[in-house]
């Protein structure tokens, strides 16, 4: 969802921040990030996440991403989602 609001494929976000956002420990965030890297979906380097495969990331996300995206578009139809391609 962060990518929906950014004009770039890069996010600056530490593993600690990812953990805080998801309610998990930084080590668990590192494990998840490593898994996404191994699948070729992202690269992670010192707090910089680069999305390599946006459709792949969306396919790996839970159904809540599409629900939240649909509701955002419904409730805020004039909002600009910069990152959408």
C-alpha cells in the first residue's frame, strides 16, 4: 500500500519499522524480507526496499490488500494513487 502512494519503486524502511508496522520482531521482518528477495520480488539493502515484481508482491499479499484498495478508491475517488501502474 505504501507503493500506491509513491512515484518510485523504492521504499526507505528499516526492518525495525517493518516489524513495528506488522506487530512482529525485526528478526521476523528480516526473515520475510529475505523470503521475498529469494523469490526475486524485492531487493533489500540497508533500509532500502526496491520492488522488482509488483504483480508478484500483490499476488503474495492477503486478500486485505485488494479490499483496502477497493474501499480507498470507493471512499476517496478523487485521490491520486501515484504508484499505480
